[in-house]
């Protein structure tokens, strides 16, 4: 192992050379507090330790250091025999958010067929928004692994390129995995309302409730006015989470015609839904919502009562 002139670094290097894995684990934690740039190379060595627990600690903290070799070390760790190490390395890669890491990450993506490695690389590429991610991410939309397809959808969504919309819409509508459909539905919100709105309306009828939630959220974000009636219908969904997001979207859209449906939700047994409904009535700001808001003044939930007071002030101002 390399010898260091700095006594502190040398002591840490000696700790990593100990035969006791417990000492090596403690040394990894001490490296984080060291603050010296050279500590990064010691952490990279710890990522290759024979003991999985040492590698786990190194993978969890290595993203706190700035060194050119860290991305390569973490890419290697994605192939570790230990699942905890692989997971920590994948999260650390995503946390690096270093644009310089895009090129080696894309090269590794194109050269790997391990689903976990591929998914981890795609997750790390997402916040970098490198245009070169587009081609390999589109290719991975057809991967056999649902986890890989979900991460590919995420990477394409963050690129916000109009030409990727057809592929994302296809995944949202047709992927066999609900999590992929949910991710693709959420990724559509960078589009123009007319481009993604009809698809989002269709996703309000997906068989999985989390996809329906994502569709309602997306409609609200895009302010897609043609979705008023489908959103009203979604306020009767069997899952309160879907009803909540449909009500939120109706409030965002200022849907006066939806006040009766939103009012029904303001009396729902689920307090989160009642809060959403009262908030939506305040956002709509129309006098037809006043009876529901007045009733909510006596709600057993203090948060609902607080929102009711806010909503009443909005109604009074509008009047």
C-alpha cells in the first residue's frame, strides 16, 4: 500500500491494511472526517476490500469525495457479489451528479447486459441530462428487465426531448409492468398539453391505482382543460389516493363545474381527501363551494379546519 507523508493519512492507510475487518470498517468512517483529497484513493481501495461489510461502508460514503476515479470505482462496484454494495454503489453514482461522469457511464451502459448494472447506470445518468444518453436509453425500453425499462423511462423523461414522446407514450400505454407504466406516465409532463393530455386521460383508467394517481397528477401539472369530465369521474375512484389527486387537479384547473363532485369529497371519511377537496374549493374560488367550506369549519381534523378558513378567505375575496 502507498506510503503517505501525512501522519493522519498514513494512520488511516494502516487501518485499512489491518487484518481485522472491524478496524477497516471504522477506518472507512474516519476517512470521511479526514477531509484530505488523498482520502478518496483510500476509499477506492476500500471498495475492493475482501470483506463485504467494509465495501458496503465505502460505497455508502464515497460520493462525498471529488476524484476523477470515483465514477469508475463505483461502476466496478455495481458488479459486486454483495447486493448491499451494489445498491450503495448505484445510489452513490446517482448522487455524484458530475457531468464529467456521463461519458464513462454511457460507455459502461452500452457494454453491459447485467440488469442491475444497467439500471444503476441509467439512474446515475438521469440527473446529468446528457443528450448522448438518448440512444442507449431508447434501446433499453425494450429490455426484458422491468427495472431497466423503468430507469430508461426516467432518463428519457429528464432529457425532455420532444422526439422521445412517442416511445414514452407507448410505454405508458402498453408496458406489462405497472411501475414502468407509472414512471412513463409521470415522464410525460414535459410535453405540451395537447401532446400528452389525451394519453394521461386514458391512463386514468389503468388497472393499477398508482398509475391512475400519476395520470391525475400529470393532468394537473399540464393544466389540460379537456380532462375536466374524466377527472370528475376519477373522484369516484375506489382508491382515495386517486380521488385526492383528481381533486387537486380540478382545483388547479379552476373547474367550477366540478364543485359538486369536489364537495362530495370534502365529506369523505379520509381526512387527506377532505383537505384536498377544501383546498381545491378555495383554489376554484367560486361561491358554489361556500356550503362545503362552511361545513368544513367544524371538521374533526384541525388541518381541514385550517384549510377551510383559508378557503373561506379566498371565497370572500372573490365575492
